[in-house]
C-alpha cells in the first residue's frame, strides 16, 4: 500500500515561561543552533510534503533564525490556548488525504529514525511514549486491563494513582490519513489548566472506535522535553555525547569526549586529534592530521592539513594552510590568513593579516592590517601601529624581511624585500629592498656610574636609598 502524503506540524508558539529567560525558548541554542532549527531539520529529513510551523504573533526572531524557508508554512496562533488549539490553527491548511505528524518545538533532539517507526505504524493514531523513572511534569499514558492505550492524563490533572504511572507521552503523534481535523473539532478545555490539550485526541479516537497504538522508544534523553534551563543543559550534554560518538566512529580522536564541545557545522579530515577542553564552533573545517591541544577554541575557521594548534589558543575567522603551528596562547582573529608552514607563537595576536609560507612570529606580537610575504621573521615584541585613532592603516612586509625584536611599525609603511630592521626601532618610513632600517637612540656609556645604594639603619631595615645626583 502506498503511504499517504505526510504533513508535519511543529508546535512552537508557547511562551516558554518556565525558562525564565528573555530569549524565547525556541531560540535557545543546543550546540550553537536554535532549538527550533533542530526540529525543522528533523522535519526536513522526514520528507514531508508540507511543514506547518505554529508560532505566536511575535515570531520575527524565529523567522530570522531559520534558513531556506521555502518549504515552511508559518501559522500564527494568536493566543496560546494549548497544544490542541495550536494544531487547530493549522487544520485549515491540511490536505484531505494526508497523514499528520505532530512535533514539539521543545523536544528538539529526536532523530528521524525514531520517528520513522511511528510513521510506519498503521494505527489511526500512534503516540510515541517512553518510560521515565521520574515522570513528573509529563502527561501519563493510560491503558486498559488489556494493555491498550485509552487516554493521556496531563500531570496537573493526575490522581495519585495516575501520578505513579511511569510511561509518559513524548508529545509526538502520528494521525492517519484525513482523521485529524475531526478529532481536533471535539477537543474541550475542561481541565485543570483550561487549555485545549492535543493529548485528548487519544481518548476521543478510542471513543470513536479508531485504532490507537503506542510506539515505545528507549531513547529517553532524545525524547525529553526542554522546559527550563536545567533541561536545556541536559539536552546540550546529550547532544554533545551523541555527536562525539558519531565523530569518534568516523575517525576523529578525542582524548575525553565529555570534554570536547562542537557547535554548529564542523567538518573533519582524517586522523584529527582533539585534546581536552577544546571548543569548536562552526562553520569550520579541520583538515587531516590536525592536532588541537588542550583548552583551544576554534570558531568559523579553516585549519589546513597537519596543523598543530597548541594549548590555549583562540582562532576566530582564521584560515590556515597546511603545516602551520599556532600557540600556545595565540590569538588569531578574523582575517588572519596563514600560508603553509607559518609559525605563530605565544602571546601573538594576528588580525586582518596575510602571512606568506614559512613566515614566523614566535613571541609577543600584534600583527594587524598587514600583508606579510614569505619567510619573514617577526621578532619578539613587534607591533604594527595600525590605528591612528580614526583610520586603520596597512603594513606591508615583503618576502624575507627580518624584523628585529621590539619594533614598532607605524603604518602605513612598506618594508622592501630582504630588508632588515634593527631591534628596538620605531619605523615610520619605507625601507628599500635589502637595506637595514634602524630608528632608535644611539647607545652612550657613562664610565663609573654610581649605582643607588641601600643604607641600612639596623640589620635588615632599609632607612633610605641614596640616589646618584642629577646630571651624573
Ligand atoms: C506536553 C504534553 C505532555 C507531554 C509533554 C512532552 C500537552 C497538553 N501536553 O506538555 O503530555 O508529556 O509535552 O514534552 O500536549 N505550544 C504551542 N501553543 C500552545 C501551547 C504550547 O505552540 O498554546 C507549544 C510549545 O511551544 C511547546 C509545545 O507546544 O513547544 C509543548 O507545550 P508545553 O507547554 O511545553 O507542554 P508540556 O507541558 O511540556
Ligand atoms: Ca514542554
């Protein structure tokens, strides 16, 4: 038998008051991606003919958070009168012959495979359930003596006996071809919360002699709802654990998967090693053989094959060719573009700067708005003075320049190929190819210089410090 066309309803209009945050619940991120976007991508994976997103009137931010909306039907629920009322808002859009899958925006981590089993169930109404040791807060599944599902009772409406039921409603339903509008029409709000509960469609269907089934999953964490920040943190940990397992199975080595967080779209080459307390935020690509040492954070960057990111480095918006070494304690900011084999050492900050192959800045430097050629050596303490308080200016160091330690490069400035800069220089003008530029006070020596002396009053007690006379 051909399956009927599938429509999906995603409920995302609730106020999320239990979150106690100003950010709407649906925009709270899990692994850097808003909750609602997780649900939308699950819906897409199921290949529905249409996805209806039920949202409140105030949903501009939600719209902005979802890319490619061509396949989404935004349905406004003006007043939040319950999950059943929410689905009723979409009913006028349903096709006559489709089956409907209801997903909750705050149950974001279900996988398409789990939902597929629900979709394949031939029952008129199928509900996804799970057994929870602590079912508080969830709707409970009611069964008759024969074990058939006969209803769902919401937590707030439970009797003490019902409260003890540990099988709960995930909130996810499949309703067979063309049946949902009639079931919704029979909902009432005669309950503790005065809401139209979607869950009541189960008892309504049973009363009508329809066939109701349950699919029970063992994916407890994937089915858990996110109603407050405690559950949001639990969802984040679950997502990270599941993602880490997938990545390790695909060949990414993690010394401790519980101490690696990966957010957004991050792709990996082969033989990548991630040490503890590393955070990767997409979009990122991490090439073959890359080692990321402890405590490093990489965001929105491309890391070429065989790069070594030493401990406690921060990369954001950077692009590294192969064989670079960065850190420990390095900071690559947006527009840092490193050629093959570049070395960036401790306490070096690089911003909007291109460095050609084989160039090195090994210690304590700021390189901003610079174009640096190949095999350039940047001495310790080199600073590009790129900002005059209003404008940013460029520094150009051509191939094989050697910059002595503690040099200030006052931009705009161009240093020619193979030029050398003497240590401690403040360079304000161009240096031609192969020349030596030095700009510092000359050394003079004063013979027999009287050093200050400590004069002791009593043993161990400093009374005064004798200074050399002015002009000495
Ligand atoms: C709901 C179920 C409960 C189930 C639990 C699973 C009902 C009545 N209860 O309870 O049986 O165990 O989910 O997590 O269905 N929403 C709207 N419009 C509304 C109300 C809610 O769009 O008027 C949306 C919310 O944004 C949310 C979802 O529906 O994404 C669920 O609403 P929520 O209030 O969180 O229901 P629960 O109390 O968690
Ligand atoms: Ca909920």
